[in-house]
């Protein structure tokens, strides 16, 4: 699964099912092992994109002035 929206929705569903006690801690931990590394990678990528976008805005402002 490479679609970020689907991956975050899947994790949200896992957490919701755990909160409703439809699945136990063991199942959550098993799913976390599979899902969590991808979420971390996507979050890191988002941070890089955000910092790059912020940095390019600063450069544009400085060169325009």
C-alpha cells in the first residue's frame, strides 16, 4: 500500500477498532509493526517537503527585495 491517504486511514481504523475493543493489544502491535514504518517514512518525507517549500519561499523573498 503506497497511497498515503489509504495508509493513514488504515491506521485510523486500527486505532478506532482498538478503542472499541474489537481487537486486542496483540493485534494492534502486529498491525503497528507492518503499518508504522511506512507512516514514519511518509511523515519524514512530508517534513522534508515542507522545509524545502519554506526554504524556497525565503530565498524568493530575499532575491526579490
